[in-house]
C-alpha cells in the first residue's frame, strides 16, 4: 500500500491542469509579502498588473513564488511551489510536520477525487446519475399527498456484490448511516471513505472505475443530498467476502422543506422520463427501461398522517436508519463545537426518540461523532484523546443537563477530521475513521451472530420493507424486530416449529388470561410438558424407523440417523436431529423472543422487552417503546420454567413408558401387534393431555398455526375442520370412523373436536378423503350431502 506522504511522485492526470490551484484564504491575502498568519516565512509572490499580457500555457501549473513550474503543494501554506522556492523556507527544509508537503500531481489527484471542480452541466449530470443510488425517499405523489417510496437499491448492491466476487452463497450487509444537519459534510466523508485517499493505488483505481460516489456540495445555501442514498464500499475484506459494507447518506433531518440539489435533478429526470414516454422514440427505449425498472418498483406507500414533508423526514428517516444501522456517524462542523452541549443534546434526543420506535432489537448502533473541518491547529487528532477531552470539558454540562445525564452512555467516540486543503492530515484521519467504522460493524456482527440474528441481505431487505409498512400506518406503535423476523423467517419445518407455536400460543393465552392470576412457571410447565412428551411418542411410533427401547432414550436419540449403538449408550451422533434438540430449540425461542420481562418502573411501567434483546441492549421498554430504565432481563416465569422443565419432561416420559408396559402385559396374542398397541396407548394419552391443557388454559388458540392441531406436524397435507382446527391424515384416521363402500382411496368421517374447553360436536359428520397416491382429496359438498342421507 502506498500512503500519502511527502516526496511521493505520481504521474499527472489528464485533468490535472484544468482546475486552478487552491486560492489563498482571506487571511493569507491580507498578510504582507513574505509573511504568514502565524509569523512564519513564506516565499515572496510578485505582484502582477491586470494589463500585463498573458502568454502562459493554460495547462501549465505555475509556482506561486515565481514563474517556474509548480512542483510541490504545502497543506499548511496552501501554496504551489517550485523546488527552489520550497527550499527557501526553513520550516520546509526541516520537514516540519506542520507543513506537510506532497507532489502537486498527487495533490491534484486527491483534489479531483475528493473535491472535484465541475461545471454546472457536469454537476447536474452527476446528480442525475446519483438518482440510481436512492434507497428510499419522501415525495409528493400525483394526488398531492406525501408518499414513502422504496427503491431496489439494497437488493441491487447485494446482487452486484455476489456477481463481482462470483459468490454463490448468501451475503450479509453491515450498514453505516451518516446523519447530521445540512452542509455538515456527510457526502464528502462517504465519498472520501469509498476512495481511501490514504492509499494512492485506491485513488487511481476508483478514478478509473464506474463506482457510484456521493456528490459533494458546492452551494452553501442549498442542501446537496436529498432523501436517503445507499453506497457500497468498493473494497472487500478478503477474509470475509460474504460481508458488504454499506454507507447510507441521509438528508438532513431538519431540512425537509428546502429543495435539495438532488431533488432538482430528480424533478428534471422525472420530466424527461414523462416526455420520453410520450415521444415513444426507439432511441429512448433502453434508457426508459432502465429508469422504469428502478423508479417504479411498486413500493409506494401513502403517508396520510405525517403532516408536511419536513415532519415526515424528521420522524421517519431516524426510525428507519437508527433501527437498522450497525454504526451511526454523526457529522457536525467543527465550528459548532462552541455550542457542543446543544448539539449533543439534539443528538441524544434523536437517538433516544429513534430507539423508542422499535423494540426487541438484539443490538444498538455504535455512535461516532465526527467534528468535521477541524482547524489544523487542533492538537487532539487521536480519537481516544479527542473523546476524553470533550467529555471532560463538558462533564459539568453532562451532569447538570437531564437529557445528557440520563443518556450519556450513548456517546461512543469522537474524531476530528480537517479540511481537505491538508491532504496528508485529512487522509490520515479518514483512515482512522474507516477503522473505527469497521471495528464497530465487526462488533455488531459478532453480537448478531451470537444471537442468531445475522440476517442475509434478502431477509434484511424484507425486514426494512416490513418496517416501512409498519410506520406508514402506525406512527405511535414501535416496530417489533423479533415478531417481524418470525413472520418472515419462522423455525424450520418439523416438530421444533410446531412445539414453538404451541408454546407461544399457550404462553400468550396464559398471560392474557381472564383469571386474576395466570399460571406460574411451575404450573405452566406441569400443564404443557405432558403434551410435548405424548407428541414425541406418537411421532416416534409413526416414524419409518421403529426405535426399540424406552421412550426416554428415544427422546434423546435421533429422528433420522439413529444408531443402536448410540441408543444403548444413551447418546446420539453429533449431526443427529433429536427430539430433545427440537424441543430445546422451541423452548429457547420461547424464552428469547416471546416471554416478557417482569421489571416494573417507578411509575408502574411494565417492560415488554424479550430476553434476546435484553441480553445485548440492557433496555427496559414499555409497550409504547419508551425506555424507562436500564438493566437485565427479569422473569420469575422463565426462571421457574427453566428450573422444572427437564424434571417434568423426564417424569412425563417415564409415565408414558409405564403406560406402555402395562398395555403390553394385557396384549391379546394374534389380535394386535405390540407396535400398534403402543401407538394406541400413546394416542389415548395424547388426547387426554390435550384436553387437560385446554381445560387449564381455556384461552389457548392454535387454529392459526399452520400445522396439525393434534400432532403439530406442519410438513404434511392438512384438512381444515369447521371449527377452525386443522388435521393431518394420520390423526384424522384415529379421530374419525372409516366410511365403508369406498372403491378408491380412503374416507373417514369426523363428528366432533375435543380441542375445546367443552368438546364440540359438528352439526353434520365431516368427511376427509385420501386418494390412492396418499394425497388429500378436495372436499365435495354434493358427495358429503349424499353420504349424510
């Protein structure tokens, strides 16, 4: 890697001489020849008259101390000098670090990359190209009402990433969102991070590529970026090719009423698109197709209750960015540090308000505050020193200000970034910021991985869309991450999913019971474990592999590759999918994602945060999302359930084994096989356990579960009964009576359902038919009517 440093030679780019050298500042212009603003020697720059004829080559770079060719650039003096004039200053000869020197060609490459000099036409062209980086926006629709529009940018970047690396597997995104007021320099920071100015080869490669970069601002009175744009870091970590680092460039949250330069370009493109659509000219076909595919993704959501655009931007953008980001980079001008307390209060309030719009996150974003365009005379360029100094200087304010005192734990790190006029120092600080962002994103990745919450980009993108749908209609309700994740990505098919759905429904019914006091964890455990065990028993009997031995041993063995050696040794292979593992997965999911915290605040606020989110965020939030305290997950219900669970399972399994032994003792030879008798014993016990469960928790509702209401299997054909419960064929055969005289397939008639507090009898027998191939035959009302006669 080649770093920006003194005396490094680079070939001049083709546009190197087209931009004028950086003009001296107003302070520099007011100094007498040969002096600087701090009393240091500077080369004498001869005066010229306006009438003097000019014979200079427009492509030639001239030394500001004489008329020789300019060769070096000093970031402190902001001057282009020849070698002779450079050597005329003692501080330059001594390589004073306060006067960093780089070859002019290198400075020109840096300036063209970080702070390009574009014409009006070029500037507008880049803004139009930048429209393809839109992630989401808020605009007036054709009917004049506000609308939230989502664009397929995240999906496109993931596809592009996999294509570039020939990567076939899923990839995962790390999101760093840049926020701050207008003209804080957010776009410039992202543009610089993407080009890595500390690495000359990177500057060259990005300049020669077609990578989309943010547009830097130039008008001090007009915002540059509008809405939220998304960019992908061009450089990929070779050790983690499946990870892509994304930068979100957000419009200032308090500037939603002022049209940005990007908005002007967007309106221009929309007008062109309308004209091209009306013209229907062949030469517009490709261009229109590309635009339509991006700007008409079918994800426009009306915002009827958000007032004007400024309020919608202020309220919606933070909710979406804060809650889905791994890192938040807050850019503020260094000049604003004189009012840093007010700025920090605004940042903390923004983060807190954003935090309260979602519950059950497993990780909160890391906050980095960038003091942008810091003066070169600053001494604390080390982020650790900057953070320590600022927090120390404003310690009294943090103690006296209620907001800062309550939420000061939000502060993570501060870093100074100078103006781009000092390329060496600017590049050095950008490299530090890059490392800070990547370290924070890596920490978030580890936390998500540990919590089994690291989402591939396909699910991540869908979760964002679900948040859009939630916030557009329910501005006062927090978005529940865990609940939304389960809607999109439930447990894998099999008993673990059925077990979890049953546990979830039972816990909810118990918590919302009409009784004054719901079941304790101990009583709930005694009611639910017999059903879990009898479900395992009938599933084992139905398995194609007939397992010998006690049910307790089978429970700890495998449903797929069970080995007799493992059975008698009391263990299972490392890859075995055991009943015990499936039950454990369901119970862990119940504790992590469903059971609520017991903590109650001083004003009676009840925490609803689940254990998985608590373990990483330590937040107590009420049902409105309000954070009212900090601490760990507390639940007497969970504690009691964990304490008794294994013992209750063992006791229920032992009881079933004893029932089986008793049935074998009275088995009538020649009439029933041992396996059939065992099956019927377990089925009778299972039905009794279900009736007891519905009696103890009368509000239990499982009709919405996409699984058989009896055996909890969801990976088979299901038949809905008129009461709403669903039944698979194997359970239907046991619940109903076979219909005689059927020539093809089988038909059973079911006269009632006992999955109610009081057994429900159907008005007429309900028939379920299965063809020769084993599949369910659709219900034929005419045929059923004929049978009823």
